[in-house]
């Protein structure tokens, strides 16, 4: 048997953690996306290549989904997905083996699914698997090296960049796992061990509302003033990080004043 | 593993080959004496990969048998399938390199990639197990497993192959991390060098990768009768699988360690 009071306290703590994580994610948005973009941009500069992209494996659909790219048509490739077992990228992903090929544009048998979607047909491709001790998470593709074919040094550099991208993606996956775990814990605690109703007598609809509220923010309404504030803080961090401290001081004053007001008789 | 570990090909890159200098017990042996005019006759080489396009002009008449690995839940089976063509082009490339070096060797393609098994470690392990049971002389493995769970399985397979005189020739990975069985001592591991000559190979006395062979911008047969220029350790391994087939055809009783010793003693001196 569980202690309903302890459950309620744990529930309140988890809700607070979820809200804080959600607010933090809003205020420092998608740092991992920026890192992945930096990796592909670096790849094009260091390897003197026309374009580069990173595709991540989606285990549910068993597809490789492009999440970052640099070079011509780079905006078009992000969001595209390809067969995880086909083509040069698929080979690198399924075998964990780095592979470069040239003359693909001249070969009518080249898998053109991505080329057709973006209008960019590469002449040469270097595909490097994104691997670590836990497995393979995706592929780094570098396209069209200027002034010749890919060299041994290029393979090494691509391997080092792939390692960086892998760390970013693994961290993102762990963050996703942590969010899923948090959600699971919230559901379990809210439901208690009695199935339909929890320790505080919540029915399923109430549990859903609670979990949704805790894991997707204070409000699902993007126009909620709280999120407007979070977004403003996020923007402020970009243009003037010093002012964030000033705003925090203002908020302190505001909240202290509000606390004083609420203690005043008749308020 | 240490993030600073260099890519394995670095040992064989132009300019860094000085570290390969070594005064081995066999000294340098003459290739003419060791290989003669051996062409791989009487030797079977298995290509565990994406399948082989047996009608490709580069391998036409060389492919004796084609199989595929089926993974169905816990069951893994190796079955004959003469229609098991090449899903990528990679297996045909490896087969073409071997056929070019050891033209009289008979090739057996075991396809481990595909919609169902996706090159899973279990599929590769089943293919290696089959090759051991069949007593295949040389096995080219231009792929490996990164699953820690497969460490023990591949370690046992590598030892079994070694004692059964089945030589596993494995492409090393160019990125650090687990890679089975390519980094086991019982196999012949290969990384790429960039000297455009299929007859140039180096021995590296600093493991884990023991041999370097041509693997940069190699003109290889590809899917559907085409050709492509490809780079990777994948294309270095079959160069030495071909040479190993020649050795086994001239010295049928040679064991894996003797083949490795002869390949080391006939390796090119460092540039």
C-alpha cells in the first residue's frame, strides 16, 4: 500500500519539476539544433564541400529524417525522410561503416529520392555513421567536395565531426527519455495503485488534464501571458543577457509587493 | 573509448607510414616465391555483405552460390537464394575486387542486409557461423557490429574460425568505438591507404588494425551493372581477401596465422 499523503507530495514535486523543465526548454530553445547546424556548417568549410546534412534514425517509422543541413537547398532537405536501409546513407547507417562514392550524378542507378525532392543532385557523397557505444543514431552526409574526391584525412575529419553530432543527438535522446520518464511517473503517481482513481480520487480525465498541464506547460494556449513572458525572456537573452537579471529583480519587487498586498486585511 | 583515438587509416596515410618500419623475424620475403602465379584456384571466398549482382561483368562466372540470412523473431536462418541480388552495390564492389585479384577463386555471397534484418549483428553472426561450418577458406567482412551485446558471440566465432582455418578478413571502422569482429586478434583487420595500386599493402605492427590496403577512390563495380569510384575501409579489406585467397590456393594447408605472417612478410616496405 502506498501512503496517499506521500504520493500527493511526490506528485506535487514532479509537477513542479515538469513545469520548470518546460519553462527552461522555452527560455533556452533548441540549443541542440544550433549545435547540429554548426556541425554541418563546419563540415562544409573544413572539407571544402558544397553541402552537408545530418539525418537521424526514427525507430518508429524506420526512416532516416534530415534534421540539419548546410549548403544549397539546405532548407528543403530538413524534414525529409528516406529509407533507413537503402542508398549510401542507408548503407552507412545499417553497417556502421563509413563510405564515400564519386560519380554518382553520372550513374542513372543512383537513388535519387533526396535529389529529386531537393533539386540538388550531388556528384560525390561521403556518408559517416553517427555511432557510439550505445549504437548508431544517424548519418552525417557530406556532398560534393570541391577540387577532387574525398581523402583519408576527409574521412578522419568527418569521423570527428560525426562524433560531435552523435553526442548532441544522444543528449537530445536522453532528454526525450527523461521527459517520457517524468510523464510516466506523473501518470503512475496520479493514478495510484488503484487503477481508475488515484490517491486523491482523480478520475482518468482529471489525470490526463493534470499530466498534460504539467508536461506541456502551464497552459496549452500559446498566447497564455506566462508563455509570452517566457518567450520575451528568451528573446532578451539573445539581445541583452544582462537585462535578464534586471527583469528578475523587477519580478522580485512585484511578487514581494503582491505578497504584502495579499496579507493586507480586506485585500 | 578515448575520443582522441585516431582513425585507423591514419597509420597508412601518406607521410605517416614511417611508423610501420619494422624488422620482423621473417624479414622480407619475395612475392614471386610466396605467391608464384597463384590465382585463387580451389579456394572459396565468402562475401558477407549486401548481396552480389552475379550478372555484373566484373563478377560474371565467379559467383558459385548466393544465400541470404532471414531473421524472424528469435529464429535466424541462412538459406540458398540464387535471386539474392545486391541491394546497395557494396557487395558487388567487394566481390569485384576479389575477383580481380584472385580470378580463379569461387565466390559465395551471403546477403545480411535487407528490409528484414538490416545488417543486424545476429544476421552477420549467422552468416559467419555458416561459413565456418562450410569450411570456407576466406571470408570477407566489410561490415561489423557495434552492439556490445554481440561481443561474446563474435569473440567465440572469431576463435572458432581461427581454429577451423577459416580466415576472417575484416574492414576496420574509421570511427572509435566497439567494432566486432573487426578488432579481434584472431581476424585479419584492414584499413585503407591512399596509394592507387591494388598490389600495395602494408603491415602495421601497432594494433588493432594490422594491414592497410588500397581503399581511396577505388574504381569498383556497383549495382545493376554499373561502376562507381568508392572510398572506405570496406574496399581495402577485399584487396587482402583476394591476396589471402591466392595464398590459400598455393599453400592449402596454411593456417590463418601463417597467412597473416606471409602477408606481413610480403608487405610493401614503407614509402
